[in-house]
């Protein structure tokens, strides 16, 4: 009986810890936004490249970066203005944010350095971002939620495949990176919405 009672207590503790761990708002609306942006941007850029209309790629990049950056800025401003979860695991949320900034910052720096080191290597900047997205998602899958881990592995495999299928880099990376952060981002946002409803139910 004592062993059964102890096992039951451990199970309760485990479930409480898991609930506390999951009670986090890591602002994954950024992933939804950038997932949509990349899903449209990379295949279109690849299509312009195959048609020999590379002059439109710069315009497309400017529009995509502008929409994504502005959307992220507005979304983050709204999230900080009115926090969506009153009681949440803010330490884990901050860790997730720092991880994202670390990988995206490193990819941004390498994107600037790569063409300076070798002008011909600029062609592989999208692949660089593919590997950055994959490692970021895998890490989030370890510290936050498992769906990011599996999507990260998918993005990694696609980034490797895009190296061998270079003429179709945008179609491969766009779909893999776009869906690879969009789908787990939607799952995370649905989780936050469910936690919001639970808070309202408790208050009522």
C-alpha cells in the first residue's frame, strides 16, 4: 500500500510539474507569421530565378522582410501591452525567446559575413537559414514541446536535400521551413488559447 501510495504521489507531482512547464506563452505567433512569409517568399524567389527574372528577387525580399518584421513588432508590442496568461512560467518563456534570438542572430551575422568571405557562397544563404531554423526548432523541442523537435528534424533533412537539388532550393526550403515552424507555432498558440480559457473558467 505504501508503495502504491508513493507511486500515486509521484504521478501527481509529475503531472503538476508538467502542467507548470507547459503553462508558458513563448509568443509563437512569430512562428506563424514567419512560417507564412517563408512559405510564400522562398518558392516565389526560386520561381523568379528559374525564369531569369532575378531583379524581382530583391523587391520580393524587401516586401517579405518588411511584412515579417512589422508584423512581429506589432504582435510583440500587443503581447507586452496585455499579457495573455496571468500566471505563467515566465522563466521558460524567456529561455525560449533567448534561444530564438540566439539562432536568428547567428544566422543574420553569418548571412552578412558569408558573401564577404566568398561572393559565390551567397547562393547558400537560404540553406544557412534552413539549418538555423532546424536547430532552433530542435532546441525548442527539447526545452518546450516535442512537436518542434520533429519539425526541426524535417527542416534539417530538407536543407540537406536542397544542397543536392540546388535549382529547386526555394521550393524545398520554403515548404519545409514554412510548414516546419507554422504547424508547431499553431499548436503552441492553440495551447495558449486553451490556457486562457482555463483561467477565465477558474475566475468565473
